């Protein structure tokens, strides 16, 4: 990666280095961390999605594995058995 003497990358207009610039080892490490964050989300992430699932119109699976949608009154409508 070419940078200016002050360390600035003139091609990183948004302040981020494109994903194709890191080495293969750096990309592999980043993907490993990303997969781990999806497999084991933080408590904050879990709370965010739990709150999202309580909103009217939210869809997901219920305890029986059925596809459901949250109604305005808070109940669940089964969309598909």
C-alpha cells in the first residue's frame, strides 16, 4: 500500500483501506473474526435483535420453527407451517 509521508493513503477516500489490500493472512484473520462474531454475537447484539423482533411486522421463527410475523397487538401470526 502506498501512503503519503504522513501515513495517509490517498486512495482511501472514506478513511478505510479496501478489503483487497490486506495480505492473505490479514484477510483470513478478518474473515475468521467476522464468522466468530456471527456465531457468538455480543449481549448488545442479541438485545438489539430481540428488541427488533418485538416490533410489529418483524418476521422470524417461533419455538416450533414456524415462520411467523409479529402483529401490532404483539401476538404472532403464523405465515407458514
